[in-house]
C-alpha cells in the first residue's frame, strides 16, 4: 500500500509525486489522460499579467489578494518549486524568478514567462534585435509572416523595437506529406540527417547575425537537437511554442515522469478515479474505473491534482450547477451571480475562477474554513481564485501548491 | 460617387432576394442586388436548415403544405448540392394526442404531401436514439438545406444571367419623383463610397427589415412583426432524419440533422428590433427540455452553439383585396401603387425558405404585370451552377474529398474537414470577406472546437496571402472570436465548457489577448 495517492499527472501532480517520493514516502500516481503539460507552452509561467505585463513575477506573487492561490502557498513555495525544477531539469528549464522572459508566440505576440527552455531564450525580445522567423510549408500551426510583421509593429516592454522578417523552408517531415504534425517534425529533428537537410535548405536564406526563430518542434527525445542545429546554421536559434500537441510540454512531461519512475513512484495511467470511501471522516481510499468493480487504492493521504474545467475535474451541467467531480468538494465562486457573460474580450468569465479553497496547508475547506477531509490535499488548476490563462500563472500555482501540499503531507506522515 | 443604371434593384440578400434577383435576371431584366451585409447573414442563415416536406402544415395550413411539397421537389432538383435528402419522421411522443396522427395522415392525403405510417419498431431501428416511448411514427420526405449554399447558389446563377450582387452596400434612400421610384442610394460600407443606382423598379426583399426599407421610399409604414426563434446546434447527428413531434406546430418540436450537427428549434417570441435578438436562458432551457422529449439524454449531449433568427412576418391591414392574386398563405406581396400611390416598388414578406423560389416567382410575376409585360418564369426548370448533376449532398462528402486531396492540401479545420485550398479559393472569390463571411460558406469554426484551432490558422493564411496586413488579419481574428462567443456563452455547459477552457489555454500559449492593438477595431 502506498502512503500517498496523487490523482492527476499534470504539472501539479507530477511535482507533488516527485516531492513526496523524495521525502521517502511510497507514492501512487493515478491519471486518466495525458496531463496538462502537453497542452501548454512548455515553459513555466509564474505571473505574466497582473493585469499589466509583469516584469518581476515573484514580486507580483507577493502582491496577490487573499483569495488568490498564491496567498495560500506563499512566495516561498513558489521559489522552492522553481529552484527544484531548475535543479532537477537543468537541460530543460532556466530562468530567474525575479525577471520574466518576454518571448515571441506563434502569432507574434510577446509573451511573459518565468522559466523557459534553453532552446527558447534567444528569442527574448531586445531593442534593435534582428530576427528571422522560419516557417515550414508543411506545418500549419506556425505563421512566420504573421509573427514577423506583428513583432515588427510591437513596442517592446522596454520601449524598444526589433526588426523581423520571415522565410520559408519547404521540407516535409516524411516524404510526400503536406500536413505533418508537430510530433512528426520533432521526431524528424531528432535525426541528424533531417537536421542536415533542414540546415541546407535554410542556411542560404540567413543574413549576418540574425537570430533564427523556429517552430518549437526541434527534437523530442534528443535534448541537444536544437544546439546541434544552431551549430550547423552558425546562428543563434530559438523555438516558438505551438498549439497542442506541445513538443516543449512533452519534453517536460517525459522528464518529470521519468524522474518520478526513478524515484519509485508507482504510476497508473489511463484510469479515471471516480469514487472514494471514508472512515471516521477521513478519506480511506479512492476507486478507479478499471475493470469490473474498479480498483481501490487505500492510502494515508490523498492529493487532488485533477485540474479544472479543461480536464473534467470541474463540471458545469446544463442547469448551471458546478460540481467538483470526484469528491463533490465545496466550491468557491459559485452563487455570487451570473457565471458567464457575453463580452468575449471583456473581464474574465466568473465561471473560470470557480474552484476549491484551501487552508494554509493546502487542504480543501468548507465555507467555514474547516478542512473537508483532514487527509485530503489539493494542488493546481482545481484551486479557486485565479485564472491561469489570463494571468499566465497556471504553472506557478501548480508548482507552488504541489510543493506546499507535499511539505504538509510529509510533515503529517513522518 | 459611383453610378449604375438597371431595370430592377433587389434589396435584401437573404433567400428571398437571391431567388428574386435570379428570377428577374433569368427573365432578361438587368438587375442589381444590394445588401447592407453579406448574403444570408439575416434570417436565412439563422434557421434550422429544414427543407419542409409540407408535413408540418398538413393540418394547420394546407395551402402551405402543398406549396412546400411542390417546392421541396423543385429545390432538391435545381439546388441539389445544397440539399441532403434525409427523410423525416413525425412521431407521437408520450403525452401527445395519438389521434393527431390520424388527422395528419388525412391532411397529407388532402394536400398531396407524401406520408406513410411506419411501425414504431421500424422507426426506432432507423433512429435508435429516438424516445422508445413513441406510440406512432409517420415517414415524410423532409430534408435539410444549407441556407448559405442555397443563397450563394441562386446569387451565382443570377450573376451568370448578368445580375450584379453587391454585398456590404447599405441602402440609405429610395429616390422618388412624381409618384414613382427613380433611384436607390447606397453606401458601399467597405469603401465608404456612395453608389446611386438609377432604376424604375425596386423589389423589397428585406424580410424583417422590409418595413425599414419601405420607409426609405416614403411609403406608409409597413408593419413588420419580427418573431424571434432560437436554435441550438448539438454536436454530432443525434438523428439522421428530421424528427418532428406529431402535434399541432409548437415550440421545440423539430430536430434537424444538418451537416455534422443536429439542430433543435425553435421558439417564437415577438420582438421589436430584428437587429437585437437575445438568446434568453429560459428559452435555452425550454429547447433542452424539448430535445429530451424527442431524444432521451439530450441534455447530456454537447451543445455547440446557439443563435436567434427573426421571422419576416408582415402584419398589414393596408394590403388591399386586389393583391390576393399574388398572395398565398404565409407570404404576402405589398403593392405600393394601390397602397401608397407609389409606382415601381413591391414588398414581399412572410414565406419560408423552402418556398423561396415560389415567393420570387410571385413577386416577379406581379412586377411583370405592373410593367405590362409577359415574361415567363423559368427558375423551376434550370439547375443552378454546381447542381447540374442532380447529386444531393451527403454528410460524408467532405471526408471523401479530403481522402482524395490529403497529399495536396492541409486540413485547416479538422472539425468540419475544411482544406486550405477551400479557404484560399473562398478568399479569392470574396476578397473583402470577414472570417464570419467565409465561415458561412465553409463552416470554418462551426464544429466542436468553435475556432480554437482554426481561427489562428485562418489568420495566418489570410495574412500570408498578402491581401491583409498583420494588423487587419489580427483584427479579423479578434472579431471572429468575439462573434463565436455570442453563440457560445448562452449554451455553455458540459463538454463545451471543457472545450472552451482548452481553447483558452491555447490562446494563452499564443497570447492572442496581447497582440499589438489595431488602430481601430473591425466591427463588421
């Protein structure tokens, strides 16, 4: 029997499982789907907009309202989590909690993020930079001309300007394909032969010291693929994340999963946790919908890291009732009026701030502040009071709440 | 200022106007159609897609029933590419009066509407999601029709006969002199330029806006009573035939399989302004309850989008008895000579999309009478361009096409299987189109992801094509997403919330909210 069961394999679940295993606890990680990392941008957002563009994310963390998840985790858990990720994934994450990178996106915005992959950071926008954005004809989710023109007309956060132009490379990931997925390209870039072919097609189009912006598909399993390509081109290169499937997100997911397995976390993929039992007011076990009658996982502590509406952890039914779908936990942010409004570019939809509130040890609480169950913790997108995609705070909340929950559980069980 | 001179100006680019301009052009008149927006952006694009067999009216409105049956055959023949011959059922649900089915069958026999009672087990075998509690089922020849393809087909046919189609031309005044129409003044909304079209005849096909248009000629007020109806598109085809409740026509009693979705409709609420049609929460709940009666578990299905349309009902005491020759139930031609002492203008109202061609025939016949000319209507005999083969649409058509061209063109909208080539061709054919205009012809963004993946692709392609600056392309994307939300948030629950959250994460990866602001927001 594991001492802790973590439910969900997004960033929060993976960090929680790793931290608990590091503390010497036997951990089981149950998850249904892929986890959110592979749907995101593959960097670690801490605070991007508050609501104005954030330059120093950790400072923004320290200034949140008391209803924000960062108020429960505190800045120290954020710093602890970021240091942990950098230390454990040195080839994949670099950066400074006090200074956001400002990185180009696949439509040409400038996006703030805290820790980025080394393959992305040459794109950090600077006054006077000369960029060339490279599209691949057979890859439909990257628009080099739009990126270049939008970047060129942008006043940078420091008031400067950069120049950007675009070029195209016509090189299928596999012979004859016109509509290759990012995964197809990433696998191709893992091979030396494809990198040579790509560099051969691109090199003649590059000028001087231009910094080369590429869609983020430069290798999936080979972490050195982008460095090798940069060497072949003789230019600085940077990757720009695409819509899902996210290759940088897959890299993080693979690395954190491998680390968890190495730390003896028992990972049970492809199972939906749909029921639980209690004994004397404590959660005794959860049950997955695997096989006849399901399978039951008892433990001393449970971490709910199931995400938000995107993963099905929260649900709004056709009668406008919101529900946390596993434990039926009390929710914050419902019953204060309309959950949705019609102004798309206006204020955040109140629905997407709904979630569970937690105490200072990251345990979900009822409206009076008492823990719903003394041995149930929560981390990540299930938490109320923030809009991760609007603030660009989702990763930071996931990491900090996972670190804080793991610390509280470790203290409790040891 | 630009000037044109034609025999006839048709105002309104819905199904009626498109049918009228085709008919006018086929009879040899020079003609221009003007609409303040895109074709099929009003009522025509906001219905459920039902091509009536006539069954709905066999008891309540026998004349309409016969007209529908006849026109269904004609439209299926001349516009086959816009029509899917799904067939339909009228079913008696638990609690419905089972004797209505007898009245229905008698009415069908009397009106010439084909109908055949089938066993409940046959109906349930063919439509397994139907309420197993139904007690009777009658098969009819209901079909579905894509309103936008219907309108564009008729407009293209009219062009073929020399007519000019001017979208985004808003009429500002109908000039008269000595009691007769002399010209139509418009603003070209895309260029901000005035256009004056000299003409002796105006055919007012404004639907719910017909009253506003008649007023521009100084006619006595034409009282239009827009009847708002809401529709909800559910993901997938819950049924493959049109399913109607076998009752006296009421709200929420039709479920229509259209392309990849099924559409439940509709309500009928009087409103004042056809430009502001709300989708009220109570009507959404009413539709979901109604869907549950036809297909148990309906509420657990995924709602994709909702919209509201305004019926073009004209209530006019001043229509004189002499007009009845050109009137039939459900449609009305207003002769402004007898009514207002104004020569050279006719207004048409009422009617339904299924009978759009017949409406056109009526009003153009009336025009010919007034001009003292004998010119025969030929619209029922000739197929529109693209429908010559007579092959009707199948839901699997696009899949077959993409299988065919998958090594030649990328799929830009996976939900609706729209290729890059389709998108580029449509942009070239309509260079000034917004993404919503293209959506109506291509179904861009109309599937489950509601633009999550395809909106930025469309933006990138439109910009790479060189026609739009990054600023313009970005502005079109912002408008497209804003417009998608109008039809999303009123029905947002269940799986579609999950999709919306995913879309929001995608837009966060791209940071679309912080693209450099356009100088001015595009609003249409």
